[in-house]
């Protein structure tokens, strides 16, 4: 029993360490099994990220909404280390520069340099996040509604990463996501179902439908171009999903 608890605790540490820059204990015991199980904790890590993003809003409630939105996005980036923003930039360069050639797209994503498409994608996604968050903060929503909007945004995006792992082939033999692919499908589907059910029950049906539509549209594009996904495209899905979820909420309350 203790061994099982330790395995899942290690899996939680790995999930936090992979998705954030929060210091975690070094995991060397039963690493492979813990790595496979770490995806089960992605929604929980998303919840943790959301709580940390909300902290400056709670501590500085009278701050101008636009300034507060910028501060919150900065905290967001500091917590995650910009890992998924890097994936978004690489994916944008690949989608634009490959001209429909899957092999060329994969080659571009390996290039550490960021091209014009990547820069534009980064600027646009950050501007949209700031604008959406500022609109939410400046709306008539209660503090509890703002709190739920913020904690559910990273939570649903990381749940979609698990859904991506379950439904889409990984195209590289090695990479950051390769060790995460051998996950138990049945428990993962249960976690996904529970997470989406809770978010919908909290009144976010339309944002959930919108983000699922975007998810499957992006998944279709990836399958068409590279016949699967990479760590970079997974990061792009996460960033776009977060932005779409926030935008739909912002549109609803303004």
C-alpha cells in the first residue's frame, strides 16, 4: 500500500516538475512507472497553476484590471516557464513554413530559432490572454466567479493534453512527451470525464464546447500535416485552448 502511495506521489511530483517551474523532489525510484502515471495528475496541476495565478488578484483587488491582467499573465509565464509558449512558436513556424510538407514541418520544429510566424503567434496569444483577462476582471462577475474562471482555464487545457495523448499518435521516437504515452486508458478516461463534468456543472458549458471544438480542429490539422503530434504541437494546443476558454468567458460577460 505504501509502495503504491509512493508511486503516485512520485507521479504527482513529476507532473508538477514537467508542467511548471515549481521545485519538486528528485524522483529516481520507479521513474518509468511514475512517469506513465504522471498524466493522471495534469488536471490537478492545472488547478494548482490557476490558484497561483489568482493570488495577485486576491492580494491586489483594487488594481486597474488591465495592469492586473498583465501581472497575472506574467505570473502565469513564470510558473510554467514559458514551456508551452515555446511549443506554440515552433508549431506556428512549422505550420507556415512547411507548406504542407510533414517532414519539413518536423524539421522546422527541431530548429531552436524562432521565425516570424512564431513571434506573431506569441504576441497574438499573449495579447488575447491579457485582453480576455482584463475584460473578465473589469466585468460584473463576483470574485468567486473570477476565481473559478482562472483556476478552470489551466485545468481544462491540461486535461485536453491527456485527451491528446489518448487519441493521437506521437510521431517522434524520442522527446519530452515520448515517456508519457504509455498510460492506462481506462483511468485516464475517467479522470477526463470527471474533470469535464465538474467544469460543466459549474456553469461553463459553452466555454467547454468551444474549447473542445478548437481541440478537435487542431488535432485534425496535426493529423493532416504530420500524422500525429509532437511535444511542440501539444504545447500549442494547450496555449490555444487556454486562450479560447478565457476569450469565450470574456465575451459572455461583456
